[in-house]
């Protein structure tokens, strides 16, 4: 998460000039070091990803978010974002196996060619999660959606940061269609003793399941907060309880791993759909029809294939094409962490997801 907050103090001319020089140095490729905080699978007690965060080696000892605020004040946010992003993606090839890398970008920066070009330099973007940090609104939602769709087509997953706070409202979530819904830390702090927060997180989990997104809780600092979020069906989490941001690649202490595993072994609702599902190949739809256009599907479907193919649009499942069919069937999208009881409830109370 990269917070944007405007400094409250009045700066002298010398301070303004100093900040400008420091920001320009970062843009030129110096003075920034990436650190990484692990993202944890709460069901299995293992690290599945890392969020990249920026640390600045020169200038005043202030919170990193103030650097981004100063860059924004000078109209240099996109260039600054691009430089930070480049430093983080440079280490992508060293990621541990079976983990993803999450990076933060402001929506307005996604409209800047310099930021998009950094992503294109590292395309395909499989294993990259782009966190859209909605601190000042989406601006032009149509252009933002087009930029996000471009990243999705190149393999990136999209996360909405700070869901449940600030500008990260339901309307923005519906525009972005994220694959990961990252809950604001204010919803997680003290959730083990706050029924109101627990109810809201549970509701957001149901909403995420309906749109095919995974919930990630950030800011977990205690074992009881970790247990409470896991019991609410939250699948992914990060926070100081697991590990602080550090150079690559920090893991969890054995006692934390054991605590997660022991807690899950005591749960009666821990059986999910994962063990009973099978994987199938996918194909990206084209065309503007509500589903994908039967002739296009039929043309891309191997007539000798005897197994189904999942049809996607912008990496999101929209249907299943069975052998002998020219039009996909509509689907209900659920996460691997969904329990049979949760799935049965969705089938009983609502129609399948619309394509």
C-alpha cells in the first residue's frame, strides 16, 4: 500500500528545492530501494506472494508516503511511480517459486505512457498483481478501465487497495473488476473483539465471491486477528504478525506457521472446493456479443477435444464451452476457498453470474 497524504507544514523555498532535487534523483534511477512484505495463505500457513514497497535512502527521515505526496505536488507522480515500479520489477526474476509480486500504482499513473511502458518492458505479466491505490478517486473511469484491461490481457491480476475506506467504494470496484479485494487495515484492527467489523468483513467476502475476487486482509498484527479473519473466510493476509517489510525474501517464523496450521486443523468448516475441482484449458473471447460469439468460439475450439474449455474475457471466466457446442454455457464464479455450504447457499439464493 502506498498512501498519498499532503504534508501539512508550510515549506521554505530551500525545502521545496531540496525535495525537488531528491525526487528528481529517484526519477533518474537512484535513492530508492525495494523491500518486500510476505502475503500469506491463511488456510495452509504458507507464503504465496510479496508486496513490493519503497524505501528511500536519501533525504529526510519521513514516511515513504510523503515522498509520493511531494512528487504529486510537483506534478511528477507518474514519473516517480515509474521509477519506483522499475526498481521493484527488476527483482521479479528472483521471486521464490509459486509466489506472486504485488506492486502499487495510482490510477492516474496508469494513464501515463511512462508507467505503462515499465509494465510492457516486463511483459508477459503473469505472477504480477497491480494494486490500484484509490486515494484520490479514479479520474476518467473509461480510460482507467481501458488501461487495466490492457494489463489483464498481458497476464496481470488487479487488486483494489484499501477496500472499505476512502475512495475505494463499490462503484470503483465494479469499474475495475479486481481479482483481489484488499481490505483496509482499519477494518482488521481489533476485528477479533469487534462484531461490527467482523460483520462488514464477512459481507465484503460474500461480495468478493460474487464478483470472482479473492479477499486479502492487510494490517494483521496479532494471532487473534489472524484467527478471526480466517474464520470469516478470508483467504490471504499480510501484516507485522507474519513479517515486516524487508529485503528479499523474508518468510514467517515457524511458530506463526504452526499457529495457522493448528487453528485450521481445529476448524469444522475448513473443507473447500479445491480438492474436488479439476483444471481445464482456457481461451480468451473476442467480439462484443454478450458471451463471446459462437463462431469465434467454434473456430478456436479443437473439434477433437473431449474436455471442456473455460472461456474468459480479460482473464475473467465468462462461460464453459463443451465439446460439440458453439456457444458457452453461463457460469457461477467461485473461489477455490469456497466451502460446499457457501456454494449451496449461493445456488439457492441467487442466479448464476452474468457474463
